[in-house]
């Protein structure tokens, strides 16, 4: 899907992977931190991966979250 507006494309890329409420919370937190929501989501992902590299596992269990 092509987007002329780069900001709209970035929003779409993040939003399609999150529930509406979670996406709004991400945007609210990013605004409070004076970051773009795409930057905040990348930072969260990188922090989780660093946690996994350091401790060998993620700080949450995905199987439990899927149920």
C-alpha cells in the first residue's frame, strides 16, 4: 500500500500491529516523552531484545499473553 504522507505510513505500520487502545496509549506515552510513537516502539523493542541478550529470556511469556 503506497502512502504519500510519510507520517501516515509510519503510523499505519505501527497501528496495524496493535489494538486501538494499546496504540493510543503508545501515542500518549510518546507525546509525554516528546518522541514519535514509531521511535518509542523501536526503543521498547530494542530494550526487550537487550534484556533477552543479557538474561537469556524476555521479561514476559508470550504464550500466556496469547491465551
